[in-house]
């Protein structure tokens, strides 16, 4: 094996390259497991799915499903986004609208920050990327969060 071949194939000259397999062989490999699935007892499969579903209840899977429902409830209200414009009226309207939606759809106290930041765009979203670790603790409430964009995006002369 030449030096250039050893760089490409590795330093072990005794390593054998695999022969490429044909499309026909690939199809046979795919069809074999499917044939096994056809032979399975469908009642057994139904019982397995039921048991797995029962075990997932109360797990992180269920928590994610619940959280998605909160996002969906908020999204159905078509909330506006906040883009970081240095206009206190625009920012305060965004905050108030978010709070109204959170109250209307009964978002738990520990979810508004996670859901609210989804509606940041432009410079506000970039800013969020730099400060989000500050708001990942359980003490990160919506009222504490609101102080941060006000400090960042209110014009200095106010």
C-alpha cells in the first residue's frame, strides 16, 4: 500500500474493504424485518403499547405534552412579538398583552417566562440569548423578568 493509500484507508494495511452490496441485497435486508413484524401477535402488540403508555404517564413525556398545551393556548390568542424597539409604550403594551393572555388561559406561575420569550424577535431575541441563563432558575418569575427588558430597551432619557 502506498503512503497516499495508507492516509486514505488508514495505517492498517491488512484492513479489508467491504464489497458494496447490490440494491437487491439491500431490499432483502429491509424485507426480512418487515416479515417478522407481520408474524407478531397484534393483541400482544396492543398490550405492549398500552403498558408503555401507562409507564409514560407521569414521566417527562407527559410534562412536555402539558407544556405544549400551554404554548398552544397562548398561540391561539395570536400574541404580538416584541422586537426590541426603544419605545416604552410598545414594550409595555407587549408585557400587558402577554399578562392578559397568561391570565385568560390560566398559565401556571412557573411558565410565563418560558412562553413569553418565545414572542421576542429581532434585537430583543438576540438580547434574550445573552441573558437567558439568568432566568432559568425557579425564582425567575414574570415580574422579575419584566425588569430586565425595561432596563435594556427603555430609552436612556426616561
